[in-house]
């Protein structure tokens, strides 16, 4: 099937070359980090995780979001999703590739990475995270590939894919739950120490993932002859709508508990994010714009007139997506580290080089996504036409 | 123990390559034709033992000078880099500018309300504002860092010391997120240009690993007291918390003491006598 | 594609894969270095293991040592030949470099020759260099 990927028009190749250039630049920036250490990042003794881990967390969500098309289609036989399930699965694959790359670029000693397997530590959440992430990646590759191949040959997918598909559903929930457990099981970090963190992660994942999928559907419609189906997109947008509302609701619960109880160890972090703390407020404008974006997006999506508007829908989805990225990507990690356990305030901002490396990882993910989507859409075109 | 269970696991897991790698090492004793006995590994007869090492800091006896002395003794003899140190550009050309937020420290002085943020009090006894509180790794009984580490690079020894295996650390910094006391530092860069005089009795670290206080395990093994104890002019006492007759326990019996963030249940082994 | 083409391609592939060997055959004239025993090591009759074992397995031994020291707090090695050693690369007289005084001639000569670059010295120090 891969031969499809090497046949494309000018636009396709321009895009691939563009991605390759970004990857190349990112790689050069990474090599410098590899040889000189993480000193090139904006991270510090107090804020020991930064942009890489933040984007990792966000993308785990996007990957898990793919399950929002898998469940209706495979569990509830929702036929309208027939055409886009493969898109959801391949989006998960690309996101997971980025997740794993982000973990690797974040390691201080990446060459010793396999120590996680050589000395398995069942008490460490990172161990389980590695298991579920790789498991989910494997499942999605196998399922997506087999189902697409069957479609191309106009036969039914092999029977053994069915149990794998069912298995992928708990895995999707699992990757984001375990990723939340990385944070919420740490005794000293009041901001993360909340049982609602995993549900909140899932809610924002189920908003961001499908929102991105809708945007991708628009792109596919524009550049290929394959039509994912307006009705499928509408159903997806409802999923985005309720998920983002749930996410905002969970956040408000958080705000209530923290401010009403007034326990300083928990409050100071939110205070820092929303209003600034002891004069430090770098993230305040970001956080507010994030929440406003999500809230406005939710309003757009909840009103049928606006949701069904062909022009407005992608705008609303982009708002939700960017809002969720700010919430999880910028606020969630920095918020946990500021103030530090000793209540010192050290602010964090990624350096230019850190951002270049991050873009390189994103470009790699988009390259994988482009190739997989090229396969999927081409096969669908062939079969449909 | 560790070693054995690890091998067992690997065998069970059938990671053949690793099994092969370990196999020759296990035969060392047998392969020596001249020796009568098998090779053995042992502790020095002088080594100090404890069931659970702990520390008592008599805060009254500290002042800024002693605090400085303590940090200096620990840091120089453990080759902890000092990023204010002027780099020898001949030996280390092209050393880049320093980000001082990426500092490394094992034991240092804090004001009371930073060392004990949960005990902050408007009407706190005046003198507490000025006393230097020395903070370091607490060698927690229930150490969150040990639990978090995905490679067992951070682990708890039988005698309660939480140690780091710098050979094994992958630099994921999960332990730093897990430690509620900010006791850990990460080597964001090669520390060597910033070590004024390398102490030959202790290794330096490489870039990309986490480090922290090791309660001078290397000195206890030789029967010596930790550097901080020696530099503290009697303000720091290290001993066995499980032994009712130890100096530490006697101090704790006679004086009121506090520990950092006791409510988290980590059971720190460092006590502050105030 | 003819059979000849396939065979030809295979031959080119095999040659290319073995290129490091060809490269070395052409460029290397050096004979394998012998580690030199200098300092106390010259007088001492016995090392930790027999020379042959030491050559073949010193890395595994060191691996075992570091686990013993760091993880089990055992620092002394009583070799099968009855000698005591300090399980350390460089600290104290009874350590590797304590006895083999010249790291360059003992460790590095072979490591350089075989192009292995162990990361021991990223952290461990050569007492000579410090002075
Ligand atoms: S103080 Fe921090 S680093 Fe030390 S044992 Fe406790 S959790 Fe671990
Ligand atoms: S940084 Fe090192 S010691 Fe800390 S958790 Fe990761 S592997 Fe373990």
C-alpha cells in the first residue's frame, strides 16, 4: 500500500519537502541539545519539566481523542463514522509518534532510555505510561492498516482485528488516565494533587482530538476528492461541544474547591495562573485567553445555527483546540511547578531553541499524518470512485 | 538482593541478550583456577551501620557562618558545581553562558518560611526569621522520589539512605517532580567547568542526570561522619533513628523537634530541633 | 530483472556492508597495543583476575562492582585468589588506577585502538589529571 505515498501532485510534494526542512532544522537544534545538555532549554531547578512534557501531555490527549470515532462506529454501529474511523486511528498514530519523540527529547540521557525496560519499576507511573502508550500505538497501527487494506481489496477485515479494536478502547482511556496519574499521584504538588485530574484530561482530550479531526476533514475535502461526510462532522462537533463543556465544568469544580477551601498549598498555583502571584504573572494572559477561547468555542458549538454553519464550524473547532492546548500545554505543567515546593517563584518560558526542537517533533508527526492520510484518502477515493 | 531479583526477572522475561551479558560476570569466581575460595564482596570492617539513618539539626547552634561552612564542605567534597565559579577558558573553551536558575545544590540555607511553608505564621517568634535553616534531602521513609523513578536509579538502601545510581539515571526528572522538598537538582550541562578543584575521592556527575545529598554514604562506609556533621560545629548530628541509645534519638527525646511537611506522610528522617 | 543483475547487486551490497573492514585493512598499520603495567602494578604479582579473564571480562566485572558499591554498599572485593581490592576506579591505593598508575597507557591505549568510548571518565576522575 505504501506505494501510494510516493505518488502525489506538486502540492503534496511541496508540503512534504517543507516538513522535511522543518524536521531537519529541528534535528540540528536537537543535536546541539544532545551534546550540550538540556541547558539550552528554559527549564530550571524549580521548573524541571517544560514545553516538551507539556506538548507530550497535550498530544496524548489528541491520541486518546481518536477513540471518540471508534466507540460510536464499532460499539454502536454508527454507520456515518464508517468513513472517518480510519482518520481517527491514524491521527492517534501520528500523535503517539510525537508523544514518544517528546519523551525522548526531554530525557537528559536518551541513550540510556532502555533502562526503563531493563530495570522495570512497577511502582513508577512512567513505567505504565510507557506500556500503554506503546500498546496503543501498536494497536492503532495494526488496526488502521489492516482495515484499510481490507477496504482496498474490498473484503471484510480479518476477524482477529475485532478483539484488537475493542481492546484499543480501554487503551485509549488508559493512556490519558495513566498520563494524568503521572502528575496527580505526587504528594508535594498541590496543583496536580486532585482526583479530577484524569477526568479533566480526558474531557479536554475528547474535545481537542475530535476538534482537530474536524479541521482535518475540512483540509481533506479541499485537497482530495474524498468526502468524510458532513453529517459525520456534525456528530463529531457535538462530541467536541459536550467534551469542552465538561472540561470547563471540571475546571470550575477545581476552582471552587481550591478557592473555597482556601488551602494555600493548592491555591497558590491557581492564583499564579489566573491572577499572578507575588508580582509574577507571565501566564495570566495566556490562561485567560485559553479559557475564553474554549468558552466561546463551546457557545458556538452548542447553538445549532452556528454549529451547522460551514464557515464557523472550523473556527469554533480551532478555538477549542488552541484553548485546550494553552490549558494543558502551558498552564498544566508550569502551574504545577510555580511556586516551587519551598514557595519560591521561578517562572518558565521556553527558549527559541526549545521551540525549534518542538516544531521539529510536530513536523515529524505531521509527516507521518500526511502519509497515512494520503493512503487513507486515496484508498477511499479508489473504492468510492 | 537487588542484583539477584533483577537477574531472575530478566531470565523470566527471557531477554536473552541481557542474560548472556550477565552470564560471564557470574562465573568470575569459578574461572579462577588458582584461588581456593570464591570471590566475595564485603563492607569495610570500619563501616558505620544503622537500621535507619537520620539527622537532627540543632537550629540554635547554626549561624550564617556555620551554614556557609556546611554547604562549602559538602559541595566541594562532592564536586558539586558552582556556577558562579569563573571558568578556566583554557581547559574548557567555548563554555556557554550560565543560566543560574539551573543551579545544583545538595544542602543549603533557607529562611524558616521557605523551609516550612506550611508553618508560615504572622506572629512567628522573631528569632526564627533570622535563623538559617539548613535543608537537604530528608531521606524520607516513604520516599516519593523512589516510587516515581522508572529505572530504580533512585532507590532506598536497607539502612534508609535514599541514594542515586548516576550510572542508571536516564534524566527523566520524574523524581524532581515527585520530591515535595525541592531536594533534587538536575545536571542541565556538564558540571566540570564549574568545579574549582575536583576532589579525587568522589566522582563528578555527567550532564543529564539528577543528583542530591547521599548522606555521605561514601564516608559512612569508611567509618567517618558526614561532611556536614564535621563542618557544623555540633549543630548537625547523624545517627540511627531506630536505636533508642543513639545520639540522635537522645536529642529527640529531650527536645521538641519538627520535620518538613510532615502532613504528607513521607516521614522525613531529618529533624529540626528548634 | 535478470539473475545476473540480482547477483551483481547482492555482491555490491555485501562489499558495501563490509566497507569498515576494507577501510581498516587499507588504512591501519598499527599493531594492537599492549596495555602497559606501570607503577605499583608492575610489582604486584596478581590482579583481580587472571589476565585472560581480565581482558575479556573487565567490563562485566566493573559493571558488577558498581552495582555492588552503589546499590549494596559493599565496597571491598575479596578476589578468588585471596587478594583484597577497593571496588573503585580511582579512589584510594587499592583501586584500579591506584595500582595501574597510568590511565593513558593502561585503559586508553586499547580503548582508543578498538574505538570504544566508555563513559566512565565523564564522571570518574583520573587522579593524575587533577594534579
Ligand atoms: S527529600 Fe525528596 S529526594 Fe529526598 S528522599 Fe524525600 S522525596 Fe526523595
Ligand atoms: S531522573 Fe533519574 S533518578 Fe530521577 S526518576 Fe528519572 S531515572 Fe530516576
